[in-house]
C-alpha cells in the first residue's frame, strides 16, 4: 500500500474551505506544484506562504502555522530519527 504523499491535517484544513487546491494556489499567487510541495512538507512554509494561504482561504493564520509547527516538531523529527 502506498504512503500518502501529502500531510492529511493540512489537506483537511484546506478542503474545509470548499475550494480546490488549484483555486487555493491561484488565489495565493503560487503555482499548483508549489502548493503541492508545501502540502507534502508543511514545515517548508514560510510566513509569506502562511499569510497568502490564509488570505486566499479565510483560514486563521494561526491554524496553518500550528500545523506547520507540529509537522516540524513531530513528523520531521521522526523522519530524521529514522534516517540516523
């Protein structure tokens, strides 16, 4: 069974807006593949990305930021420990 390529909590948050990922990317001023990569590794989002996505979707910036922080602390850390 293949692993999910994107981070489900972020996908779920974005899907709640009722917008497609393409519409979110367009309204955020980024390419589709850029949003896809950020959905794969939310810890790669910078403040500008968070603000643009929040403005485009109406999602509170803190919710997006919390997801990116959790990903960096837990998921990235687990992946680093597996590689060691």
